[in-house]
C-alpha cells in the first residue's frame, strides 16, 4: 500500500478517536466538524484506492486527497463547515479565508452576499425542512447584523451580538483555529498563515512580535484577553437574547426584525 494511503488510514484512525472524545465531552459542534473531516478522509481513501487500482500512483489523485469532493460541495455546505470550525457569527471575509485555509478553497465573498436571503426564503416556504440554516446574527436592536453569518442550530445567546462581541468573537475564532491546527498531523501552510495574521492583533500571541504563530501561545494569549471581556459580553448577549425570545417571531429570531418591528412591545 502506498504512503498516501497509509497516511490517510492513520488520519482516519485519529479522527475516529477524536470524534469519540468530542462526543464524550458533549462538544456537539466539534463532534460535527470532526465527523465531516472523517467523511472527507474516508472519501479520499476510496478515491486513492481507485486510483491505485487504475495503475496510477496515489499522488496522482491530486486535490481530492486534500479535501475530496469539497469543490463539488454546495456553497452553503462550504460556509457551514467554516462556521462549525469557528463557532461564532462570522463575516464573509473570514469564512472565505477559513475555507481557503482548511477546506476546498472554492468560495468567493460575492457568492455569500445573497446566501442569507436565499436561506430566509427557504425557511419561510418550508420551516425547519433542513437540519440547519445559515442565518443572521442579531444586533441589540434585534435587526440583522450587517455581513455576519451564523448557524441556526446555535443557541440564541450565541447568535446575538453586543458592543463587545466583535472582539470576543475574534478571540474565540483565533482559539478555535489554533486548537484545530493542533489536531492536524500536517497543518496546512495556509492555515498557519491565517492564524499568524490573526495573532498579530492579539497582545502576547506572537513571541518577539513577528514570525509564525505558535497555536498554544495564541490560545493562551487569546484566553487571557477573553477573561477580561467575556463576562460583560455574556451578560449583554443574554439580555439581547431574552428580548429577542420575547419579541420576535420564529423567522425573526433567525433572520432579524425589520427596523420598525423592533419597537414592538417597547411601550
């Protein structure tokens, strides 16, 4: 058996163990992300075997060995897997960067511009027909946050944003990216560069202030700053989520309220 196949089999075994640990820890988002990684690795193994049977070296399977079938995934699924990794409401630019760094690399920001509207139309026509929807983050006015995408399966507190949320979510995303890098046997160079760029905006995250970021150092620095901001941000988000739960319809809780409707119940 070729070395690429051996490596894929080791990766599949590692992923299965990581899925079990995530399930045991009740980390549902991580378990879903790891299961998606596992399915891609298993498809890569299948494609590599077919390639060898055809008499070609497994290396000739090309991009499929990196992320098999990813280029054929619908845009919404590519966005969803990036959101699963990040775990916070995210702007299109970072979604595209994460997809490029870890996955297929086939997304472009303009492709995401109408995605939320398409998801809202789908939900209105057939509510909850899909296992998830790519929805809006909600501001403290209960309107959709401009440019921020979220996952409908997240609790409402995770889909609303307050004044401190952009910084908190940036730090959380950096932690999630760094932790995901540590789980990879061979971290993609693009993902290392992405983390290094993010680390430049986190005090103490880059030793000496330059060079590639060490994931463990990034995690430590980001969590240290999160300790400062997180309590207040959590309280602010809980207050916004409580108002959203009381005032908004099912559709509005996912996609936001129109400007005038946010006044409902205010007097």
